[in-house]
């Protein structure tokens, strides 16, 4: 025993609990939801256990079960059947938002993703310009603000633009600063990187970029993984334009960014444990090479340690079960 110093505080679960610096309460989690137009029955999303592409009925049943289990905060992705190049129609998703609000009232907190990639024929997050090699920023921002406005009017508590266009936070905030909508929050995907960890999501949201365009990927609008300074500038801009909540996405490979940005800016910080990150954990556990609950808790603890106030996770239901009320 002689010479033992640091290990004294590790010796049993009681003293470890007392010494713990980072808390992981279950009310910090947001559960993503997908609702897809034209589905006769819900279908599983590949790679993400327990996550489905829902139709209106199955969505209501899912949220009903979630609320009964204490899961109350959601991020909704609406996937319309009708794909266009411009003149988008936000009514499918807005109708889903209104139905959830009517049915669940203040029992749920509902954020709604705002983007165009589930609505465009080519899967890009905006309107292509005449060259079809670039996204037209101004026209895209206008369409995003209109969509955000529809979701807010339908009863969203929060709108979350994930497109990465310039100036969209300001445009959305200005649109929402009218009587009755001034309390709607804007959560900005501010530090969203051009990542390979979005695979299952693109299946769930019909948003794989490239078809019918020479623009094959989202490199011209999402942040280069080698450019943390771009993430800082983007977050500073979005804070200035009125974002209430800022986000880093993906989570685990960008913990350094989360740690430094959450120190630099006082807004609440969200982290998005993306579909690819979640699928990686499930594959590891599924191969018998790790324990899924333990992997989840370790990654979530890392997010909290790095400064995340809230965690968007496909396994938010699991968090509730593991961590309790
Ligand atoms: C696109 C969008 C993406 C995600 C949410 N909205 C990524 C992308 O397709 O580039 C990622 C979510 C995930 O992987 O879980 N607007
Ligand atoms: Zn998009």
C-alpha cells in the first residue's frame, strides 16, 4: 500500500461517485425522429437500432410511448415525397408538427430541422445556381426562412437550420420576430463538418447528394475537418445573428472543437452524436467487441466533459433507461 495516492480515490463506487466532476442527467438528451410522406408502414433505419422512418400514425404512437417513458425532447426531420428544384412546399412537415403539438401540447419540446436536402431532387441542402456546380446562397436562405416560419407557425418550440448557408440564422430570426413567434428558439448547426459519419441519416432522410448534379458532395458548404478556425468563425457569426443554441456535429471526432468553442461562446452548446457515430458503436457491440451501454455512457460523458449542455443522440431512449429520471 505504501506510496498509494491517486488510487485511493478510485477504490470503490462510493468514493468514485463522490469525486465525479461530470454529471450525465437523462434530461440533457434530445431524440431525433423521422417522418416520411407516403409510407404505408414504418421501416427501420439501417444501422440504428430502434430508429424508424415513421408515417403520421406510427409517429404519434412512437411519441406517445416515448412520453410515457419520460422521453420528452425531440428533433424532427420531415421528409416530403415531392422533390423539387425550387418553390418548395413545407406543408407536409408543418402538418406533422401541428399534429404533434395538438396531441401532446406542452408535454413535449419539439425542435424541427430546417433544411432542403430532403426536398431537393439532387439531395443538396440548397438551390443550385445556373452552373449546377454551386449553391445559390441568397435564394436558399429565402427558402429556409420560409420553411422555418411554417414550422414555427405549426407549433415548433425550436427551429434548427442544418444547411450551413451564410446568413440564414439572421434571416430566420428576422422572420420569426413577429407577434406570437418571438419565443421560438433557433438552434444553429454552427460547427457542422463535412463528415463521413452521416451515412444512415441520408438513407433515413432521402438526402444523399449528387444525383443530377456535378456537385457530388457537401464540401462547398460544410466545414472542412482541418479548419477549426472556420468552425469558430461560423459559431461567432451565428451567435451574432441571434442563435439561441449552438451545435457541434459530429461529436466524438470534434471534441477539441466542442471544448474550445464552448469556452469561447456563452450560448448553450449542443452536440450531435451522428448516425455514423451511433452505427459505429452498434457495429462494435454487435461484433461482440464491446458493450453498447458502456460505449454510450463513455461517449456521452466525453461530450459533457468537453462542454456540451445537451446531447442529440439516436440512443436518447437508452439514456433514459440507463440513467433514470
Ligand atoms: C443535412 C443533415 C445531415 C444531418 C442532419 N441534417 C448531414 C448531411 O447529410 O450532410 C446528419 C445527421 C446524422 O448523421 O445523424 N442537412
Ligand atoms: Zn441538408
